[in-house]
């Protein structure tokens, strides 16, 4: 089973940007789709964005136009570029994937805090 590890979270002022990375311990060729979820304090985890092995991307309406998901199969890494961050983007961001023959994969999460 492939392990997922997020990085890149931090504290940023509203209007700023961050890039999250999700590094897989093995090939992501068999993980489709991959994506990001987030969980704000006191709220349920919500889907943010996903990308298929073919490169098709999908976004939650709340982040459309501000977040960009991408994947580098050679580096076994998925990225989430976030710009124009808002306070409501604050939360723990989790990398997610569906691995063939294994099922759901989750990372440990990385904290993103947007202050204004």
C-alpha cells in the first residue's frame, strides 16, 4: 500500500498563496483519482479538488479559479497551488487517493491557516 505525505502548509495572510505537495511512497500510476480534502475546525471534511490519471481536474465551487491541482507522475507527487487565500480556506488539508486493489488512501494532513 502506498503511503501519502503532505507538506507545504503554513500561516499566510489573506490574499497570499501556498503550494501543497503530496508525496507518495511509491508509484502513483495505480492511484486514480488523487485529490485534496480539507477540514476546518468544527466542520466536516470536505472535498476540494481531484485529478485523474489522465489529467482531468475537478474543483469545489468554493475554490474554483483560485486553486490548481496537478500531478507529476515521474515524481509521484500531487500538488495543490492555492492563490488569493481567504480566511475560510483555513483548515487541515488531506491528500487522498484511490489505489487499485487497495482502496482509499489518506495522508496525515497539513495545516493551512489564513489570517486577515
